[in-house]
C-alpha cells in the first residue's frame, strides 16, 4: 500500500516492479474510475526501485486509487493501492483510532499418548 498526503500538490511514489523496465503507469480513482496515465517522462529509476515523480492528482481524505505499472509490451508488471491520508507519514498507522485488544487465557490441550 502506498500513501499520499493531502497537503502535497505534487506526489511522488516509489515502487519495485517485477519487470525490468517501466514504460507507463496508470492511476485510477476507485470511486469515480477517473484514469491518469503517466509516460516515461515522469518515471525514473533510482538504485533499486522506480520513482513516479511530480504527479498532480486531486485527492480527498480516505480516497483510494489503484496504481498499475506496465512495460513496453503493455504487460502489467506492478499493481498496488494508494490511500490518501491526513496523517504525517511518521505517525501513520492503518489502525488509527481503532484499538484492538487480544485476550487469551493460554488454555491448550496436550495430546499425550
């Protein structure tokens, strides 16, 4: 899962595809089905991963997008989800304001033969 910040007007996404070369990336809003296609001029390779830089997409809190990368033969080589949050990345947790408590009594059965 990737995260995007509301306060950023230009977004940057890092990803590691299973292919050797990324030719294009399609980002689709899962609610409205609006598609945004980015060609090689937006994508560059860093040491071990690819970077999609300076992406300008209007995002609202909790909006989700699919992120799909294609090679030069239009084969899908990477797929992910983007969620838009209003938390800082250092404080981000998927369980924000949801608290779970695991209670166990450690009761178990021994099978002695």
